[in-house]
C-alpha cells in the first residue's frame, strides 16, 4: 500500500455539514442538464420518490471526443435554481474550471463535484482549490479515471488545504486496460484503501459510471452499501432512452425509486470506538476474501474449459510461453499495486498448479496431457 501516513485531511461527517442530511446520502439526477423542461420534470420525478436529498446535473460535460453534447452551460444554472425552488432538492454540479466555480457560486449551487477527468491533473485541481479558497461550499472529489490512489488523495488534500471543510469523495470506478464487465472497473480496493487511510472521510459511490448500463446498477449500489460507503449518486433522467449523454446507464425516476427500495441499507454506521472500527475493517476483509474466492472459482472453471477445448482440438496443453506472459504481466501489476514480487510469484504459482490439476484431471486424450503427478515446475505453462 502506498504511504499515506503523511497525508492529512480534516473530514467532517455529513451529519455536521449543516444541510439536514446524514448517511446514507442519496443524490440523483440527469447526467446532463439538457433543457429546462427535462431538468424540472426529472427533479419532480425524483422528489416524488422521496428517495433523494440532492439533485445532480452536469452543466459542462467533459466529452472524450469533440462533436458530442457538451452541456447547456451557464444557462442551465437558472434551471437548477428553479428545480430547487420547486422540489426542495439541493443542487449539485461538476466544476472543471475557475469560471465554472465562479458561475456556480454566483448562482447559489449548493454543492460541487470535481470530475474523474479533472482529478488526475494537479494543475487543474490546484486552480479549482485556489478559486475555492475561503469559500464554505461542500466539494466532492471523484476518483481519477486511472487507478492511482495518491492522485485521488492529492486532489482531496488540495481542497483540504484550501480550507474546504465539507469534503467528500466519490468512487466512480477506473479505466482498466483490459475488458471488464463494467464501463469502469469498480476496483473496490481503492475506496477501501482510501477509507482505511482516512476513516472519517465520507465516500459515496456512483454506480452509474461504474456499470455503464442499467442492469448492473443495483448490484453495484448494494456492494457499495455493504462496504460501508456513505451514499450513492445515480444518474436519473425523465426520458433515459433519449438522454443526450450516457443514455445506456440512466434510469427513469420511478425505476430509481424502485432501485433504492430494493437495496439493503445497513443501520447507521457507529462512529469512532475502537471495536466498531475493527469490525468495520474486518467486514471489508471478509468481503474482499469472498470476492477473491469467487474470482478464483471462475478462473478455474475457465481454465478447465480451455483444457477441454485443447483436448477437442488436439492441441498441447503445455504452453510455456503463455505462462511466461501471464507471470510477466502479473509481476508488472504487482509493481503498480505495491505488492511484493515474491508474494505475487508464489500466489500465481499456486494458482497455476491448481489450473494444471483441473485441466489434466479428466485425461480423455493423450495429446499434450500432463500425466497425473507430473512434477510440473512453474514455467511449464498451461493456459490460465
Ligand atoms: C458525470 O458524473 O456525468 C461524469 C462526467 O462523471 P465522471 O467524471 O465520473 O466521468
Ligand atoms: Mn454521466
């Protein structure tokens, strides 16, 4: 784990933010504010569920490529104000430049968030921090798109040093170089490590940008709650299919209400006492161990299927260069994740031995099959 001992934050709990909410904080709203009617209809739909305290909407949208809808901009500030007046929901939007900050402060937006494409840039974050110095407004910092805990912490620290007291983090998943079932890999270890470093920091989850589709929202939201995160931010749109950004992952207000109803909320997290903290951390460990076991099970199933496939096509099971590649990749990852090479090598060797056992247990064909009991050394690779 990267060193965090020198990091300093002074987080205060939601209950002390003076905004009338506490854990779990529920935030809902469209990816983008598109029109006044869309913002108002969505806000009213959300308010009618009674399941959110805050209305989110992006006014300035950071798009990966130009030519897409880039948000309604300043004009939409008045729409949010009106939505607040008509529903009582607090308002929240993303700021990426000092102009955005100034416009939001002038318009009386209640809370701000820093987006996943801004957090990785210390220059941008520092500019925002300077624009916010001396201003008492709640700020949420999304994780950087790349899995780098120190960048996330760094952005939080810049806000903290600028005097932002009502400071929280949003976990929205990470870009990963391999295909995963998610738009952004949840990599739960990151919010867990952040929480371990700063036990009092409120971290909420944005299942919409992790999932990237509607089907997985519930599972991710539940996982976040089970891990003790402090709330949820979900993208909700009056007419999700026709949303101008992130249409696939947005849901209608009614579906949002049903989703929140389907979740299991743990009773309010107790604060401070040593025993509670220990139990909280143990819960996290249990959850991670379960995930590791599930992933290992899936991996072995797949390795077995590869074995079947090779047998069916009369291909040798032993493919040393494949194993070399796997091991090299894992050792490189180990470096990135702060794990020791020796540990990762030992772990992967054990996984490898079990894969070999699973692939060679049913010896239906002699082609390339390792005889039972063969002393396979790591480096005599089989797939998976
Ligand atoms: C958003 O919340 O709509 C958004 C752009 O999110 P992120 O910065 O997490 O990609
Ligand atoms: Mn979005």
